[in-house]
C-alpha cells in the first residue's frame, strides 16, 4: 500500500489532562504545537497531502489519531478504544475518513486501539493489551470483506509493549523487499521468516 494522504489533529489546550503513566512533568503546550507543525511539515516533505483536523477540546488525547482508526487498502477500521475517555473521539475520525474509504466499526464488547495494530501487506498483528481485547480482534475479522487484511492476535511482551511511556515506541511502515526494522525480543508467536530483518538499537527518548 502506497501512502498519499495523512490525517492529523492539532493538539488541544487541555493535552496535559491526557492519559499517561509517565512522570515527565506537565507538557509544554506551545512546544507541542511547534512539534506538531514540524511533524506536518515532515509529512508534506515526503510528498503526502496532509489533512489537519481542529483540536477536539474536552478530549486531550484526540491528537493521537492513530489509535481511533486503522486504514487498510480496502476500508478504514474505526476502532472502539479500550479507554472509556477516548470513545467519543471516533465520531469525528469516521467523518474525516469517509471521503477516502468505506468505514467499518469495531463494536462493543470488542475494543481495539490502533496503536496495538501492525500492518504488513495483507496481514495484521493485533496486540492483545489492556486496551485491545480478543473480542476486538474477532470483530476485526467479522467487519471486513473476505478479501481484506486478516488479523492475528498476540500478547504484548514487556519489550514490545503498547504503552509508549514504558519503552521507546516504534512505527513500522513495511513493504517488501525493504528490511523489516526489529526490536528484540519479539513475542515468540510472531513469525517474520519471509521478511529481511534489520535490527534497530533501542535508545531512550
């Protein structure tokens, strides 16, 4: 899948009230805006058309749009976030994505956070965590057309966690024959035998 568009959301003034387990102090709002603008500039520099949604005040985590939808080649999967405080975010994300893809929804009791999903071609790894459950994975299979991207569940391990506050996060956009960046150890259930691998150093933020 080639990327031509990116969907982003500007951080809101209440971003300091977002969910976190980190103890790094209160976020600097002007700095966050400057970093966001630099992020959009970087995406634009890659040749992408970037849609910037307005801040969603009252929803301090809403700028993490990757958690509320996963875009596959066939459809956009609008998630049902595991954190109750984030469930209302999906409405505006679904509206924004509707002009690009047909949308389908993960329905309760299933929950999925997009940050727990890793796409590799027509295959998806769905990390089972405190915000993504087995019902959500099953719901993923049921709401997609038969030709769409399939999901395989696995349990997150301490070195491959869905909590960005506890280990460095890693975003992977992978297509053959490019090497697959890896942080070891991968959970034993994941088999990447068909992909070339390039170990990446783990460095703290």
